C-alpha cells in the first residue's frame, strides 16, 4: 500500500520539513509538530504494513522495522533538531527517542494484533480514550507521544474499516478537524485534547482526499459510422 495516498504522503513530507525547520520558524510550535508527526507516521505505517497477526520470533516482532528501516532516520533527525532548538526543547529529544522505541517495539506489534479484532465502534471508543489520555499527559512527555502514535494507528484502522473516498465522509472529517482547531484557539485550556483531535481529523481528511472518487461519466452513443466491410460501427464518446 505504500505510496497510494499521495496527498497524505506529501503532507507528511511537508510537516517533517516544517518540524526540522522549527528552530528558525518557531521553537514553541515544535511539540505540536512532533505530535502531528507521530500521528501521521503511525497512520502511514499501519497502512503500509499488511500484517495483522503477530509473527513468531524477534525477527517477526520487528518485521515492520525491517520492512522500511529508513523510517527511523527522520526520528533521529527530529531529536537532534529538538536539542538545537534550545534548552526549553532539549528534553523533547529524549521524549521523542523514548516514544519511538515504545511505539515501534511495543505499541505497534501488539496493536497490529489487537486493533484487527476491534469493530469500528470499538475503534471509535479507543480513539476517544486515547484523546483523553493525551489530555492527562503533559505536553512533550514520552507517554503523550506514545499515545499519539497509538492514535495514528487506531485512526488508520478506523479509516480502512469505513467508506473511503466519499465526499460526505471527507467533509465530516474536515469539519471535525476545523471544529477541534477552533476549540483549541478559543479555549486554550482545551488544546491538550483538541489539538490531537484536530491532527487526527486532518490526517483522515487527507486520506479521504487521496482516494476521492469522481462521479462516473457513463459512455454515451453519439453517432454511427460505417466500417470498411460495410457494417455499421458505433462511435462512443464520454
């Protein structure tokens, strides 16, 4: 599945670039950017990996890492940038590395097995619980980043189980993302929950836009011609 969601992939690359440039753009925004990276990266990983069962042995436990080991490099770069951003963001570097280890070696292998057995309402309830957990954890803490990783995984499975490419679903996800962003702006105290909700809503919107379906334009009979052997041959146009 890797590479199917082009719009989401482009947004992921742009977000990574903005986070890496955040020391020059706005160091205070870096924790929010890192959280968004964890959500969208976990979404992309769950989409690219076709495994739904735990495989035996250590090689099977880390098969998603062996599938694309280059995914780990941007996390190391993000941690280095957090150190460069100054003493206020230096602690974020350790949180990033701890959350990556927790997500890649524990949350993903276990979650790939468990999420495949949850119905869609159960996934929605799990997403709500993870959002509440993000609100209880402090910003920039390893636990919050790990929950953002689990949030991206759960959101991907929720998206795969639902109707994709429909305008109604796309508009609904965009409205949820916009409402959560507006709530975080008007009530700053709610940002600890509203911002992860907005990030997940935006990720789902981009996923829907990547596979949006146009209304079919059926072929119509316009006129009739005559072939070389004298038989009539229809000319079809859209």
